[in-house]
């Protein structure tokens, strides 16, 4: 019996995803564990592995299809000894067909538009359906029925006036597309160029990927629901930079090279050990106080910001933190992080110092209750032992959820972090 391959839930919050790319084609044999496709989730672009072995009989959802619901059949797999052609015919219709149909609509529309422009120098309205027959795609009809739309009042923008998904999504129940008709027939109404804003500035529209949508939603939620308090300290880095140089010299034979960020991850974890009141999360009627310091580290990936986690950083040595962070950052940039590698965390670190940013306030990553924003280390005038000198100084700002962390506790954490950076031997014991 053919095996349906369904859109997987690659993260606990995933409800739909984008089938970014197929890595196999119909007729290819697959083994359990083979990478079949790349799927863009609400967190990252991830690889989808085969669970069963057999021959890929058909693809029900083409690559590039967006909004594919979890559980939708995306392909059919013929088992050993089964007829591939018969297995291909067993693919069910439904959501997969909708996604495929939508892509066909888009391709047809793109193909038709250049033809129309070549045939006539002046724009003309698309032909309208005649008689009782309404030309609309099955997907458009289904959406119209759900919205209570009268398709006879909707202008089709598809080939030959066909009503497609985009037309019914823009239409309002009970309202005809009179505005669109007027814009096309009234010479006094100028046609708006799609690539020009209302105030005349040209632009290029870029569709948001799933990761960017989640970032927008979560950060909006964080700023609207979490009362932030910000505390900033200036940290002298000379001793920490000297220690880093000594450690890298001793670890060179092992192929380990520590970054300043690796030491800051350890410093934040040790500070949370010293001030456990800040290693918490607000959970409505209760606080969760964590006994482990899992540090989420902000990494800029092509798809958007993601925060891989150094688990139990307080107990790990600097060499282990450096090795893990290098691997996690590489996987984040390649879109290869697994859910357990970026979900969770008890506190976050965001470092923009490598870009020359002097100081900034970061937005808390819920349900965490704090994030540390680190700026660039720079030469500044600094009072050393009562005399004015020059030191390498870094500004660090902690953002705290004031529902869970009092200002005094946050100040103690910032003081502990500063002391650990300025007396860094506490990071290696």
C-alpha cells in the first residue's frame, strides 16, 4: 500500500510551513534517514528526513509552496514491490491540491501578463464571464464560499478574467469591485505603479518568510506585555582580553580559539549562579526559578535572528563553550538547527559589539525574564587607581522583566557580571 508523506511538525509551535526545496524527484529511491526536502518552519529552514524506505512515486506539493498545513500530504512513497504509477495515483486531493493550484495560478498569471502587454500597448480590462458561468478556480470558489462572497461581484485578475485566490481574499462580502472598475475606466484616475509608494518613493516588495513573521509577532508581544527595566554598566575589559590571549595560546594545539563572546557567555552564566533571583521566568501566578543556566545567544542568520542555546553554560568550561558555540552558529547560518538547539533557554545574550555599536537596549525573548545587550569594547578615558588613564571599556545593558525581577536584583546581576569580566579568573575555576 502506498505510504503518504505528510507535512511534519518540526517544532512544537509549527502549524504550517513553506516547502522550500525538494532534494529528490519522482522515481528516486530513498532510505530511512535520507534528506528529502528543506522546509521553512516558524523558526528556521530545516531538513526533512525520510522515515520509510521506498521509491518516491509523486510530489503533491511543489517546492516554493507557502502555508502548507501540518499533516497535509506532500508526496506519495511506493514501497518495495509496489507499482510506482499506481502509487502516484493514490495521492489524495485537498490542501495539497490547493497549494499546487495556487502555484499554477501564479505561474499562469505571470505567463499571461507579458503576452497581454505585447499584444496591446494600452491596458484593457480582462474579459468578463458571460451568462451564468463564472470562471473561477476551485480554490477561489472554496474561499468565496467560506467568506460568503458573491463571485459574480468579483473581478478576476487571472488569465482570461479567471477569478483566483488573490481576488477573493481582497474582496469584501457584499461589495463589488467598483473601485477597481473605476480605476480602469476613468481616465482621470491615475493607475498606481505597483513599485511606487503613495508618496512617490520607489520600492521593492519583499515577502516575509515564516521566521521573520514569528520574530515580528514575538517582539511585538514582548514590548506590549512585558514591562522592561534597563540597567547599564561600563566594564573594563583589559584583564579579560589578556586572559583570552593566554587561553588561546594554550589551546592552539587543540584547535580551539575562544572569542570574547565565549567568555561573556560564561560570565553571564556565572553571574546567574551568583544571583539566582534573575534566572527566572514569569508564569502568571508563579515564577519558575531555574537551577541551570541555559544561555540563548543571538545569531544573525539569512532567514532572520535566531538564538541557539548553550545548555548548562555555568558548569561548562570555556573550551567546551567555544566549541559548541562555533558549531551552533554555523548550523544557525546554514538553517540546520534542530528544535532542541534553539527552543528554551533561561536568559539571553545579544552582542553587537563586532559591528561597532557602543550601547543598545535589547528586547526580552519571552518567556525569559532577562537579556544582556553587549556593545563594543573601545579605548576610553578611565580612572585607574585614582588616576586618569586609558582602558578598553565595554558598555553592557541588561533588560529585565520587572514583573519577575526587581531593580535591586537586576543591579546585583549586572555588578556580578562586571566583576567577573574585570576579574576573569573566576571564569576558569
